[in-house]
C-alpha cells in the first residue's frame, strides 16, 4: 500500500494498492521497448517526445492540482515547472533533430605512418533499459516526466522509473501523459514503466537488465545506491545528482555598493520553494564590518518577515528540524533571524538565518541542510575568504558577487570556483537551472557521483550512450548516420578529421 | 628492489633500488604540474606533446633495445609500436589544435518559455592529477608514454604512472623522453612521475590527489582497483581496459569461398605477438561440415607449423600454461593442433588450437585465455551460431566474415555485435587498433569498466575532463575559448544552439 499524503495537512488523501513488483517481467518488456525506440530512429523518437510534451500540456490542470496536493509547492511554481518539463521534452527532440550528439565520425581507409588503416566509423548507441529515480522536490522536472527520462528516451533507452514516495499520484498521472505520447507516436507503452516500493530500489539498481541509473536525491541514499551499482557483477554507470553546500561570496565593494540588493536577492534565493533546491546557497561569505552590514541587515529583515512554509514530506520536515537543531547546538554559531510560524498545520519548515565564526566551520556546518537555512560567515582579508571556502567540498554551484574594485579577489574566487563547482554564477543567484545547450548541472563528488556528466541541458543525453566503431562494414549495413550518403537527412560528422556540419 | 628480467632467458639483467614511494609528495607536485599544464593552454600543451614525440623518436634505438630485452616482443614489432606511440602524442596535439574536444557552447542571455535566461557558457576543464597503469603487452603504446598519458596530458592532467613490473627499464627511459619534451616546451618535469612498487598501486588509486585512473590489464587486477576507486570517500572514474573473449564468426558462404584465406588470417591474428593482445580473437564460430573444413584445415596447418614464442613474463607464461591446462581438462574439448617447442629457454608459450562442442561452452571456455590459444566451435544453423555467441559476455571486438549469400545471418550477427562489442570488424581481423578520430577501443563490462569511453582515438581525451558552466561571467574572466572574440585562434563551438566550426 502506497499512500498519497497532503503535506499541508498531513492527511492521507489516496491509497494505491501496488502489487509485488516483478522486475524480471518489467526488464524483459523494457528490453523490447529499448529495441523499439532504437528502431524508431531519431525522427521517430523526436516525434514521440513532442507528443509526450503535448500530452503533458493537455493534462496541465490535473497534473498541477495533484502535484500541489502532494507537494505543497503551490500552483504558480508547479505551473512553471510543468512548462519547463514540457519544454525539456521538446528540447531533447531538438537535440535529436540536430544529431551532433551522436559524435559521428568517419575515417576513410588510407595509409598512415603505421601502415594501411581500415575504414573506421564511430557512433554512439543507446545502453539499454535504464532506471530513473524521481526527486521529492521536483515532481515533474526531475521525476517521472523529467530530464533523466527525457534524455534517456531521446537516446533510445527505455525507462523504469522509481516513483518518489512524496508524489505517487503525480507520478502515475505523469506516466499516463508519457504513455499517451508514446501511443500517439505509434510506440510501445513499455517505454516507461513505474515501480513504487522503496524496497524495490536496491533490486532495481542491481537488476541485470538495467544498464545505467539516473538519480536525484540525498547524499545518503545516492551513495548507497551508487555503491550497489559499482558492486554489481557487471558495474553500471550511476548518475547521482546529490547535493552539497553551495557557496555564495560577496566582494567588499559589491557589498558596500549594493549590499541591500544582494541581501534581498540572496534571501529570496535560499528561501525559494522553502529552501528545497539542490542549488540553494547554503553559505554566504561576506565582508566583516560596515561593508557587510547592509547585506546582513537585508537578510535579517527578509527572514524575519518570512513565515514557515509547507515542506515536501514529513521526513523532509523532520530532517530539516533535526538539521537546524544540530546547527543551533554547534559552537560558534548565533541566530541572526528566524521566520514566523506560518500555517497552523502540515509539515512546516521555518526560515533560519545563522552566523558562524570562520573557525567554527566543521561537522554539520559543512554539510547540506535541505531547507530554508543560510549561514553567514564574515571575512576580513581576501585570504580569509578563500580559507573559508576551502573548508567546503565541491558543489553544484559557486556564486560570486564582485564589482570592478573586487577584481583581485574575484579572480582568485573564480579559479577556486571552476575547480570545485559545476556552475559558476556571477552577480546572480544559483537557484534556477535553465534547460539549454550550454547548461551544466553537476560537479565533483559529492555534488554528484559522476563529475563528467550533466543532468540538465543537451549533453545530459551523453549519459545513456556508448561508442561503437564499425570497421569496413558495408554501406547498407551501417547505421544511416554513418553512410556516405545518409538517407534520413543530415547529421554533423567528423569526416577524415574535419568537422562537417552536415 | 625492482628487477628487470629478460623473458628470453629468465635472467635478471638490471636491478633498481626504488626508495619508499611518498605519494603525498608526488601528489603535491602533480597538483602544481596540473595547474602549469592548464596555464600553458592548448597551444602550450600541443607544443609539449610534439616535443615529447620528437624526444621519443630521438631515443628510438635505445628504447627499442631495452624494451626488446624486457618483453621479447622483437625489434620489428617494437619499432612499429614506437612509431605508433610518437604518432599518438602528435595526434593529441592535433586534437588540441582542433579544439572541438572542449565541447564549448554559448547560450546568450534571452527570453525563453520559462522566462529570462542568463548568459551561459559551457566548456570542459581538466580533472586534476591522474594515475595511469602501464600494460605488460604494450611497453610503449599502452604504458608510460602511451595513450592514457598522451590524452591526459593533452587534457591538462598531470600523470603519476604505475610502471608495469615487466618493463621497468623501458618505463624509466620512456619517462626521460617525456620529461625532455616537457623541458623543451618550458614545462615542469613533474607533469609525469613514476611509481614502481606493486604495493603502491592500491594506495595510488585511493590517494586524495588522484582524480581519475587509466588502467590496461587483467580483469582480476582491474576489478580490484576499480572497486577501490568506487569505494573512496570521494569516488573517482576508473577507466579499466580489461579483456574478454573476442568473437570471430564466419558465414557459410564466406567459409566455402575463401575458407583457407580466412583460416590463414585468423591464425596470424590469434598468434600475433604470442597471442598477447587484448583484441585477440578467442573463439571462432565456423560452419560445420564441408563448408568449414578448408578454414579449419588452414588453422591446423598454420598452428602446427608455428613454434612457441617468448611471453612477456614468467607470470604471464605460467598463467597461459594454467589456462591451457584448464581448457584441455574441460569436457567436450579436443585438440586440433599444437605449435612446436620453439626456443630452448625463456618464458615460452606454444600455440594451441582447440575445438569445443557448443554445449561444452562454460567455465574456462567462456573466459579470456591470454596467449596464443583459439577455440573453434561449429554451428549447423544460423540460430546455433547466435546461441553460441550469446554464451559469451561483451568484448572489445566482434568480427564477422560474410559474403553476399550470408547476408541474412550477417544482419543478425551485426545486431548482436553492436550491442555487445566496442568495435565490429567486417571481413577483417581485430588485432591492430588504429589511432584515429573514429576509433573506439572499449566495450561493455568486462571488456572495460566504463563502457562510455574509449582508451584509443581522439575521444580518449574526454575521460579526463568535466564540464563547467559560467553564468554571466565577464568576458575578460572567461576561458579564452568562451569569449565572444577569443584571442588565441578559433575553436568549434555551439552558439545559440548552432554549431560554429570556429
């Protein structure tokens, strides 16, 4: 029995009677669906993704209503997330139309300093069925119809999605939309299937039919599953988008000249969605003394004026309360401001603004606290700011606010940031991850379990593909994109070492 | 004490007094060298790689002589391998000149269905110091001056190389060549350092300064080290090019029309370099009855006429002898031919041609036997051929010999091959891996520990790079390749979604 719970009341609003989950049967169907996706070619998969986007749009009202009931994220945010999710499905259709993602390359037979070389043609092919773990905090964009699913289907991989327990009804309705899209494109409804039970998670990662895993969630669960993926008889790639403390540093001149504005923006960013973003800034490194005072004051005012929000689940609200308690108990930590009580019932989380002494940064202060919490740390010298930053591990984002006068510090911050973060944000706010060709959402461990790949943006498709080289294979037996004259349109390729836009 | 042993006599010809290996010190130097490589930019690293190639060429006579003394591979082969190794260093300089490997992408700020998007610019940056494990069977091309080192240095990663115990003197001289190249290009000699001791291997993979590992070697050692890499507090990518049973299938018409020719070619391929290739065909699936007889006869004749060869080390010769013994002891296996005795002394391995009943394929018959051994399995129907192939795990290569009449079987074979092998060879032989843009040398586990990446060819550089996205960062603080108008030449980029060849 899986319960759909309304976090704004704590009440169970719906119960699903989920039968025992037979992964062998799901795996067999997923293998067949993977071949069907492969056989549909780029144009067939692009048509399917566009039909899925349309089917998601058609169900907008119902999807937003059920997601709001299950997550408490609010209709405005969920409408925006649904727009993004549909856009993302269409975006991967564009990536398919473009075709450069195949990394197609042709080296004609010829002589080399090592003797005669055969005809070599390289392309990327899909891995097979993959597992996708939905995230609590993005019931659409990082869940059943989200980026992992969209990019995997685009690649030609069928998906077995593990539903997040925080939104089973949303997941079921999302799957209906995806399958309507698959049917509209003449493809099997086995391209996406769901599993619900938490006890199925480990078995799914270990199942021989699964060839890769996309995961968005906590470090604890992510690492557990990543370790299982690595320990399989045949290890598989595990793309865990986990979390870390995203840093936010403000130069002295920037703080002096626009401290209140930065403070307002930072407050909005860390409290956005009740702080339930993996890109939430967790630590603000600001100048000591007068330069930093306007910024800190703006933060204090904003937090004091804010109320508690409804968090995604009881577990998440409890974890946030525990995390806040650990921080408050730590030495060298003081409370700058707290938010108000907010709603009278439900799984509430109230904003919390702390200040920590630089020498107090250890233990829980260096770990992600998932929720509307921010720690301010002051610095005297540029070296002090860098020393504070170096206490933290890698993260998804590193934000730098700097004006021209801050350039010396900023250059050092940028050098550190590009080594330790997936995205470097300049004079902006890290929450909000655009779906775009140039986006990267990732970073060194523990931001993710695989620093080489992204979970957002065009190149997210690369996670589900592996190269194959065809040596001297006759034209008519080659994948279309590797033929001298492809039948189905143009594809960017590297031919005899030179890029050809196709 | 590390001994250099001549495998043609078993005698110790040189002894190195290797001090205790201080990885903290090596790691610190490697981190500084990594920053230096990064700072040198693409042109600086390309100049270094070309100087390294020249320095390897300058030492050709000495390098070939010492490698021959340590490996017994013969001067002709080793001269060819050295040519390939120098070419490979130059090839990665070409990859740097080209610049497409950076996957540079620019999305200008603009409005989207989700609202205003900031300016986003994505590029790949080097991971940091990496570890490279030299292979016994390629003292140049897959060892200290080999493809892992060349691609890592090209990426901007410094290298700590674990010397293979089969060729310490060759490794030392190779390092001298690389460091002469680094000096000639004005770079630190810490870009490549060596460790020798087997007991250092595990510590190296686990050392916090190491950000990735390239390994070529056995499944047993590779898996052991891959597990250590995955179990680190911060897991790192482990690129293990291991090994498996490479399949070789011959259609009925092909066997009938050119069986003797295929048999000659196959015999030469599996006995090449005393069978010590990871791409060695290990199983030949040939038609039963008259169609297959000329092929089998050619194999028998070639093997019976061949003598034993000198293997790389005592350990490898012993493992080959043990492997052959296991195969001979298996049920359903018969000897078709054996090679002669060969040299009177040294670590010898003699060719062995076996035939196995299809229903006997289990245990050792499904595992790689590193050495000049080939198992022939006959098939009656197309289904039988596929059934036999499906008994084997993924491999680096899958070879298909087929004529027009074999087209129905060949189509099925090709479908199976592209799902289970890294390279599909048509009417050819799998030994020999060209250094080229379109090469892929890899495959699903246990061919490698990471199916997504290659250890040979231009895209081998991708293993040492991770993406970073710069959001709204000012022009003058961006990496040159991401500026609106780069200072240092042209780079292929994707700008606003469209490929620009630069």
